[in-house]
C-alpha cells in the first residue's frame, strides 16, 4: 500500500487526462486518510465529494502502490447510503475511473433487492468495496461470519450524512459503526454532505467516543472549495397577485410549460406525493407541444422508478415531477433548471434540491421557487435570502432510541454470545447512546431477554439468556432467522377505515389524522359530522353527530418548517422597510395588517380574536410548524371545553393556529400557561391514539412484534392488533416498561413536536400580545380559508378557496379601506 501524502501517478494522470485538477478538499481528504484520521467533508453539490471519499481506496489499489504485491483479498471499503438508488448510482460512477485506471478493484452493491445467492457469496468472498444501506449493514453484522468479513475493513464512507444521522436510521448506523470499530480497530470513518448547519454536531456523531466525551479532534473537518453561487428566483403570477391560500400553485402551470420548453431538462420538486401526481396531471393537460414529462415518487413501483431514472440518464425527458425521492445524489448532469413547487420548508433542503441542477462546481445551479400563497411567498423569500447568504439549517440531534438499541443488541446476539460489560462500553462509543447508564442498560437487556416483567411468562418473548459470567446468548437458533426477517427501522404508515357500527364503510383516512382523535371527538368526513365511538385494530368506528364537528387539519406526514426559516419569516414581518421589495399586493396585505391589528415578530406571540359568521375565532401566530400547531390546537380546545367556552374546532398551518367556538376568548393567557405540558398534554397523549401509534412503531423496531414469519407477512391490522394488546397489558401492569418510555420519547419529539410547542408557551409567558378585533384580520385570511377544506387533497379546492379568500379579504379590509396605510395625510388613519 502506498504511503505519504502524494497520490499514485495513475490517479494524477487520470485527472490530467480528463483536463481536471484535483480539488483542494479532495487532496485534504486524502491527507487525512494517510494520517489515520477520521474526516467529515462539507462541500457543495458537484464538488466531487464521492470521489474525495474514495480516493484513498483507489490509491491503495493503484498498480504503483501495490508494487507487484498480490491484490489483497477481503472487504476494504464500506460505503453507506440512505438510498438504494444512490448506491447503484455511485457504483456506476466509480466503475469509470476504476476501469480507465486499470485498478483491480471489485465493487458491488447490497440491499433488499440483491439476489439471495449473491448475498451469500458476498459474505464468503466479499468484494473490495461494498455499497449498502444502514439496514443491510445491520443485517450483515448479525451473522456469525461478520467478524471475519469485517476484519479486513479499512474505511467506511457515509454519504449524505445529513439525510439520516439525526433520526433512528442514524442511531442504527452509529451502533453499527461502533461494532465495526471493535472488529477492525484501525478502521477510518468518513462522512460526506453538502448541507450541514452545524458540522461540529455531525463530527461528534461520527467520532468514536470514550466514556461519553466525544473526541472531536479525531475527526478532521474538511470544507469544500466554494462553487458558483446558485441563482434563485421567485415566480409570480403574471398579474403579480400572489394567491391568499392554497398550496398547489396551479396558477403557474402555463408558465411552467414555457420554462420546461426553454430548458434541456427540468426537475419539478413537490413536497407531497399527492401534489406530484396533481401537478403532473395539470402539466400534461397544458402540454400542447407534447414535451416528454415523467413522474417519480416513493409510492411508485421499483420498476416504474427505474424506468424513469433510465430515461433521465439518457436525456429522453424534458421534465421530471418528483418528491424527496430525488433529493439525494443522483447525478444527472443535463438538468439545467430546478423548480420548487410550494414552500421549501428549509434552506438546506432547498440547497440540496438546487444542487441537482448542473451538478458542476463551476456553473451556477438555477432554481425557481413557486409559492402557492402569500405566506409561502414570504417563506420563499426567506429561503432565497438564506441561500444567497450561504446559511443552512436542519434538524438537531436527540438521544438515541431505546427501541433501536434493543434491535442492535439482538443483532449482536445473533452473531455471537456477548459480554454485557464489553457491549455496553461499545454502545457508549456512540454520541447518541453516551447517556446510557447501567440502569438503562439493564432494562434494555431484560427486555430483549424476556419482553419485560409483564411478558416474561411467555416463551415467545424469551430470545436471549444470561449465564452466571455475564455472557448473553440466543435461547434458540431460530431467533436469528426471525430477527433477520423483521429487522429494520422504517415502519410503513397505515390507513384507517372509517366505518359505522353496522359495518358500512365511509372510506379511509390517514392514520396521523386518526391518531389525533379520542372517543367522543367529532370530525367532518364524507360530508357528514361524525363522532368517534372507538378506535380498534385499523378501524375508526363512528356514528352520526348532531353537534358542531371539530375539524383538525388532515394532511398526513408533512415536511416541517425549520426553526431557522420560521425566524427569518418573522423577522421579515417586523422589518417594515424591507416590505418595499415585495409585490404590491403582498406589501399592501402587510400594511393593512399593521394598520388594522399588529405584526407578529421575533420573541413575542401575537393572538387575535374576532367574530365571524356568528362564531368567535382566535388566531395564534406561532410560526412553529404544523405539527406543533396541531398539538397546540388539541390542548387549547380541551382547556376551552373545561372553561365552558364551547370550542367548535381548529385548523392549523405552519404559521398559525385558528380556533373557533360559540363563546369569545377574552384572555388567551390561561389557555397558554406552561403547566399545560405537565397536565393536559400528558392526559391528551395517553388518551389519544398517539401513544398507541408510537408504541406500535417501537414494538416493531425493537423486535417485540414481528412483521414477517417464515412463508408469510402480517397485515397492518394483525400488527396493530398485536401491539394494541401488548400495549394495554403494559400500560396496566408495567407502565415504566422500556418500550412505553421509548414510545413516549417518540410521541413527545416526532409526533407532537413538544419542544417547539414549549417555545410557544415560553413566548406567551414572556410577551403575549392579544388584539381584539371586530372582523377578520388580513393576516388571518390564509388560515381562515382552510376551514372546512383541510381534509381535502391539496390543490383540489384552489378555485373555491380563492373566491372565499377574496370574500374574507373584503371583510378583513373593510369598506373604509385607506388609500395608503402608511400615508400620514390619509384621513382614514387613526389619530
């Protein structure tokens, strides 16, 4: 193997032959590898990150480095990708330099789609480079021969680390890295990303820990060369009137067709699968020139996705409508324009998508943002400003999940008996699990061994057993097969049937919507007011209701608005001088709000109350995202019910929460006191379907409930029945069970966004501004027009929504609309 910091001449010559130069960050990554250090590379899309990560591997197999020695056997480099498709793409891109330099390097992929015979052969005769995913790596580590397989490992390259490190897949990968480091102590860790707001946090995640204190100095941070700044513009309607509400932005379809016709290849990103289908349909209806346009999202079959990916690679398509399924890494150099439909929700996500255009460091990536409504216009402006200033955002790290830890413990037991003290020391090498003490460890081991105190009488839950020396082993070899059939982190969402007790079906609703309901709650569905009688299996049992129906937002899983972008939008609202750069109708909308009411700003919570059509409305401008607003709506309506305010329902978007009832809210402060998280929040989560849903996921991930048996797969109903039954037993007999604790952690962070909810309450306690009005305020119009429509697909009601928005806007502005709200000579101005 080669030494020193100089690349082998074969690699230098290959770059020179292509007219390329080695980037500074590529050389820095090579130097870090030669000095034996781990490394994190943060570089723009198109900067050659993947090649930088693999340079040391290519150098080790260069003929001049081998110097006549035999080509080494065994696995040398492991590449971890969040997507199977990305691993295949990287394999294609790596094969070119390997073949052109004549390197004796075998490269293969491994995923759930890999044929069984190849998987078996890869364990006995592994390639030099294996490209895989966190889940497939975890399964490899569960085999008895994993110690021999990984003993030769020199390097692990984690690509697109931002995409999964902060979630449960990141927890699983961190545990796998700790295991690999035990098997191959000299192994180097490398991570790559284009969009990190806090590189040190990711260095901490990547670094092996010692006693819980991460050694950041062991991970070198390499910053990539700066590329050409992206060019971002915001598309406006031709009359420059930004819609009041809606998310589909179908007004833009004729302009989108023109943009597609002017470019070679355009990626049209949407935030939901429904919207992808909807926009694709609208584009086809307007596609008089018959331009070849495709669609790509995660619900399509593997064959359909591969077909469209191939068409894109060949340059056969002029446009591709897609979702987050194409956010990451697929290298199509002919893409010259990216369109973002609707709000981007975060500057890092937007940068990731922008980077799909041109995919070269020296050419600016070009993107067009298409806001669906006025708040989305503000969000698009905020995102554009962040991109122009090079500021990134993203989700923060949280403690590792105990359900993931339990799955990993079982994988280790499948591979070989383990010593509990040594394995705990290994687990603590992960930043996500540095917090695990001996008590938590004992509880996790007890759970994997018996299912917990309430379940230990059942033999089916007895998977591992401890001998007196502290060594744990499987109770039966068949548990290894069952683990490998069921291991994984991704638990598919389910749909729930809505039925009357007599069996008549009304249709299906997303599980997330159902998870917000408890018996006695009412909601509108299929044109009727319905009352929830019971949640059982995967069914919502209802009866007709006479009382007013609460209407929670119903939009399934949604991309969260980042705190960074929310703060920027609030700052823009407070910066009145900056409104001059907005379109006239947006500027006038804000000026009228400023004149009629108040502006929400950083550090304060604006609450408006007003009557409308014989009901009393209160709008809370939180800017904390839909999830937190949804949770807040549930809690506030419960308090309103207790205080006799007769709530009727609520709607939420990313920016505000609108609640209505039969009686006015004279003082919102008591509804927002911090103790709501200590009392009502706990009661609501325990009584709602949220905790059951979270428990089902952690029960599946931890291996307590199996999705597959040899020869068959459980249905969603069967899984839910099993988990509901166990949940009821544990709630009654072992409420401090490790999985109840894990479910609570999920419910608090992911399902209810309690951290951001606490931020709302903190602002309410600090500076709550309550404005009582005699009519709808201009800023309330976007959330008010959602009432009665939030359970309908995005885009399907835009025309009716716009008509109602204009009607509400008239009410908001009033007949005494001033000529210029900021003109001191206008006689309509107060004072």
